[in-house]
C-alpha cells in the first residue's frame, strides 16, 4: 500500500477531451498515495463515477462548483467559458482554500485555466499546469502568445510562419495558426484574456504533459530549457491498460452502440484490414467533406467503421453533411456506422483495425499511437495541424490526407490512401509498431513516463514537508 501523501487540488477544463485525460492522471496520482480533491461542475460530474468507484473517499474528494452561464460576453464560446469559470470559481475556490482544515499543497489545473496561477499565489501554493496537448503544440502556443509573430500578408492564407526558437524550426501556413490569434485584434479584451492565460501558464511552477519522451523528446527538452527548470514531467499517454477491457470500452461515457457488437463485427475481419474513421466528439464534416469521404471509402473496397456525428444543438450552427442516399446499403457488409460516442480505444486496440482516419486531436493521436495503427491525418483546427505534422514528418506513422476545407482530397486519391493504409508492406506500418512498443515501455514500470510520474508525486510530497 502506498504511504498516504500530500493533498492536491485537480481542476480540469470543462470539456470531455480535457476532463478525461486529467481524470486518468488523477487515478494514477491516487494509486501513488496522493489525496486529491477534484473540481467538477454538475453537468460533468458523471465522468467522475468510475474514479469514485475505484477509490475510497479518504483519498478522493469532489468539489462541485456551479456551471457558469456562457453569456454573450464574447462571440467566442471558449473565451466565454474561460471568463465565466474565472468570475464564478475564483472567489469560491479562494474561500474554500481559506476555510479548509487541511488545504491542498498545490493546484494542478488545465492550461485553459491560467488564472489559477494568480489564485495559487494568493493562497500561497504552487500551481502546476496540466497540458492535454503535446509538448510541440504547447511550445508553439507559448511561442505564439509570447513573441506575437505577424504575417507579412494576412490575406495570404498560405504565408509560412516559422518558429525558429523551437527545435526543428516548425513552420505552418497562416491558415493553420490559431484562428483566434489570426482574427482577433491585439488589445481586444478577449485577445488579452487568451494571451494572459498562456503567459500565466508559462509563469507557473511546473507542467505535467500528457505525452511521452519517446514521442516528443526534443520538445520536452525545449520546454525545460525555455522554463529554466526541470519541473516538466511527461507522464503519458494517459490511457487504460491494455488488459482493462471495461476501461477501454467505457472511457469518456457510454457508447452509442453496445461495445460487444462492434467488437464482434471486428472479430470477423482479418488482422489490420479495417480503417476506423472518427473526427472526435465535436468536429462536424460539411457536405463536401462528407461526400468525398463517403466516395473514397466506397471506391477503396476496404472494410471500415465510421463514427458519424449526428445533428444536435451543439452543431446546429455548422453546415452539416449527410450520408448519401442508399450509401449504407451499397457498403453493407464492409461498412459499420456508429452514430454518437464510440468505444474508440477498444476499436483501435482490436487486432483487425489497421488504420485510423483522424482529425488529430491529441487524445485521438495518443490512442492511435498506443494501438500501433497507421494514422491518416485530416486536421481541422487548433493543435491538430501541429499534431498531424508530428505524425507524418517526424514520427513517420502518418499519411497526410487533408487539411480542414483548405485541402480536401479527390475521392479517387482518398480511396488509394485507404488501400495503402492497410497494406502490410507500407513504411508507416513498421514505424507504427515500433512506436507503440516504445510508448508501452514508457508507461510500464521503470519506463520514462512511469519515472516522471514518480518524480512529480515526490515533488508534491516534498511541498508538504
């Protein structure tokens, strides 16, 4: 049994892609002896259920704070969430800290909660950033909001913006730079709030990254050099163990289809023969993207699982592409459709899955890497372009497919890429296998991520003494 350790406050940002990996980390912190209080809002509290059932109340407490109103203080929903959380939760947390008989010795909070750095200073504890993104993506964000580089021609969406201070001098066309950075003007309250968030992150005591040294060694080293200290811990990937079938099928919520049904469908197919298609929990494909993707899958002849987003209130403001009439009948037997949340980790880990067409969100990226599948990259926004470049250009496990609406492939070319992705002789296949083995070793006992996690826990416990 681990020795009872220090008390730490864990505060995730309120979207599933940020909550889930931080809760995975919380589980590991508790098993290493830390006592944790998790901040959560009522509408997300069900995501804590697996954690609560696994740990005694003496080790895990929940602090349920009200959900802010996303009022029209900004046209940008993310900024509204950031501002609303600060205005409502800052005073509540300050009061909670000062009245708690045994308050936390540190705050571990998501990188969109930069204001918790100020809170931590006020209550006299260090703040540690949790990054659900990788080291390269975070390095780019830090450089962007610190150095404020400009485009020589803002009307040229293909203007190449480089980051010479970052290893390998990553370069991106202007359209791949943060939309908020490109479109919002310096001095605007929203712009200043977003920038201050990342500057406060940089000023924090330390950072925990959901990545592994074997995936992003150069960028982890860069972050330590840039910070001027070694309190940068790479502890990922944050995923259920390979032998945790229940965890891999229920991660993040209840699947839209019974997990055993989709796994039974996969059982009937040959090893590495299925392409899994999913663009995350929030991304909506427009009519052109849907049309090309459907035609490419049909022409390719490959077996596939397609996680299709359904129309709902959250995506009502977007152009939405429907599947062509009669499409499901035409691909019957080799196409399997999931409308809603999919048991993604379980699907990717199945022996029959050989490739993953992804928007390159970091959670999906790590899940694909850990499963050893070939990654077909079609990034849409945010850090996804950075992640796609890492997969294709540096790690060698990815095949570039498209880029949002700026680069939509022809269906014939897409069909060819699908066929190549499940070809056992493709160069990405062997690279994917090697990277999976390296990542699995990293999270195993004595691996790089395991050692970094131990070092982080040790640093937190030393704060108490």
